[in-house]
């Protein structure tokens, strides 16, 4: 498995839309994580603190979502991967990026 690295943000748009139950409602995000990921814990804490609604999906506990994470990360299982309401995704985004993309 690939580990997320700090200060590395990559945007990607999935080739095919994810299952409808994964696409977040306007104003919220879906965050793909693992239990051991420190960057996931940091972003989760920031989203909680700022009141940004999100749905968290642990890809180890829900392996049916690994394909989506790999598809938007050039074959890597890099987390956190965040899915936005417009269907685009970002890898290890900052809180500022999440907020900016939700307000666009």
C-alpha cells in the first residue's frame, strides 16, 4: 500500500463516475481512508473542527472501494482521497483546498 505524503496534492477526475452512494451531497465530501493513516486522522480532525460534513470510508474495511481510489491515484492506494460533489477527487488535500472546492 502507498502511504500519503505531506504537502503532495494531486487532482484527478475518475474515468467513470463512482457508484451513486459514494458521490457526496452538495457541501460535503466523501473521504477514503485507512485506520493507520496519520494524514487521514489530521484531515478528519480538521473537517470535524470546521464543521465540514463528510462521509468516511475505510478502504481496508470496505475493499469494494479500493478500485475507485486506485483509479484516481494512478493505480496507487493513496489516502486520504477525497471525492467532491462534482465527481472530481483530490489526494491528501489541505482543509483550505477542500473548503475552496466546496464553495466553487
